[in-house]
């Protein structure tokens, strides 16, 4: 067979049949076959870990709501307090007198007038202390490094392994989750390539939904491809943002892609070591209420304050950041580099945890995570169907 698309050198004349794979049509067939084999066997390889990551991620999508439901007595106050009559400094002093030795207060989060104030504990990484500001009484504490949600988070991020933040020992589970997550992105992209119709007549058939009751190879294949097409891009977005917790080099590159420096996300004024930060919080608190009448949450952390305000559209919020100083006595502008780094960090969290549009986006993230688990399970069933066919 002579290949007309490529010239044949004199030294290869008489042996053109050995180079039939150089024809564009044959090359595309071989390439498509290679992509199909990669998609099939790689999907089987990542099926079990990806199901675990997807299901645990779906459960964690509603963690804030479940915590409020299980500990409503901590989050909600019996009666609202008057914000103008409460001093942050005096409440903090009352709380410190109730703490055991060695436990110190950290950042402070203030929500609506009917919600408790939440203090972070400096000696515990993920512990929150709930306080009634009207009386200064400690209502209770939640340690997020304990309990059922922590076990789900361990499975989701480290496949049950433990990350020791105080040592340089690598977390094998975190690396394994990162590898399988990155591999699953390639599997989804190869699925997009295999699904894409090669003729105009095939477009209508590609979007035909067979229903859930239909059984067999063809309906299962149609459901697998359609769910993969409709949910593939959101799953890739969840995977790309999740990789920032697995690989520091990827995280730094992700920040650099958006023009930010990860090391600049934390800023500490020299005044924080010489000034009582709670005095600065007291000064800034009435100014924040005046400048942001529709505020949802205020986060005080040393000389930095983050104000989250509601927008007219339900679930949409915007965050403003300020730097506190006793010299000016007001809300100073935040450094540009730190602002950009914090915006990228908060964007990663909002996308990965589904908080970008409130409960609506959380429901979408829940469904997308479950669809990832379904794709893995249906891929295994399709492989079994093919095995039965060959027998």
C-alpha cells in the first residue's frame, strides 16, 4: 500500500506497506485506540481511591450546617445583644479568667447579633471557643481536629494517614491523594476526547438520556458519558484546587499563575508585638459597623481585620480587608501583595468547599462530588460488561 500523504524515500521503496501507519486516518485510529485504553485502565486504577475522595468530599460539603445543627446551643444565643454596648476588650478579659492555665485566646470572629462570638485557641490549631458577649460566659468549645468530621477529612485529604505539622516527615497519604487526583484529571480529559462527536449527525445521539431504569451496556455507557460531560469540568475545578493542599510546589505555581505570592498571604505589623491588639479591635469595631451595614462576619487576627458583607443577590458575599494601627486609629488599606495572595487563597477555599454561592453552591458541590463517585463505579461496570461480552 502506497502512502500518498507522505513522500517515500528511495531507500524505503518496495517496503511502503510497513509504513501504512503514517497515513493520517490510520494514525488517528491508533491514537484514539491508545486514548481509549488509557481511559479504561487508568479509570480502573483510580476507581477505589477516587470513590473514597468523592464520597468524603460530598459529606464535607455540608459540614458548617451539620455543626450548627448538632451544636445549636453554642452557635445561637438565647437573645441578641446590642453591639454598641459590648466591648471586645472587656469580653476578652472575662473569657481569659475562665480559661485553664496555658490556654490563650487568638483570633476573634463576630457574626450576627444573635450568634455567639468565636475565639480561636492559640495553643490548639483548630479549636474554637464560643462566648456569649453580653455576659462574657464561655458556652463551650469545638476541636475540629477531633470527631467524625475530622475522620472524614483525614480520609478525604490523606486517605486515613496523619499529617504531622511539627516535623518534616512526609505524609504518604497526602502524596497518594495528590497523585490519584492529578491522574483522575487526565482520565476525565481523555473521556472528553473520546466523547466528542466526529460527525454532525452524532451530536443528537450524544445527548440522549436513556433513563435510570434501563439496564445493559448501551444505557450504562450513555449515562456514563453524559454525566461525565456535564459534571467533568466542575470535577476538574475541584481537583485542581484540591491539589494545592497536596503539593507545595503546585500550590506556589497556582498562586503565581494568578499573580500572587503564597508567602505574602500572612502579614503582621510590627505594632502587634508592642500593642494590645484587642484595644485596636475595640477602636475598629464601631467603624466597621458604620462602614458595612450589611456585614455577615468579621474576623479579627492581630492587626488584620476581614469583613464579609452580604450582597443583594442571595448567597453572594464580598470580603474587605484592613490593617489596624493605633497611630491612625482607623481602618488602613491592606497591602496589595498580601491582598492578592489572600484573594487567591479564599478563592481556592470557596471553589473547593462550594461556598461561593451559599447553600445553592454547596448542593451543587455535593452533587458534583457524588457524580465523580458514580463515574468511577459506572466505569467499573462497563469494564465488567465488556468482559462478559468476550466470554
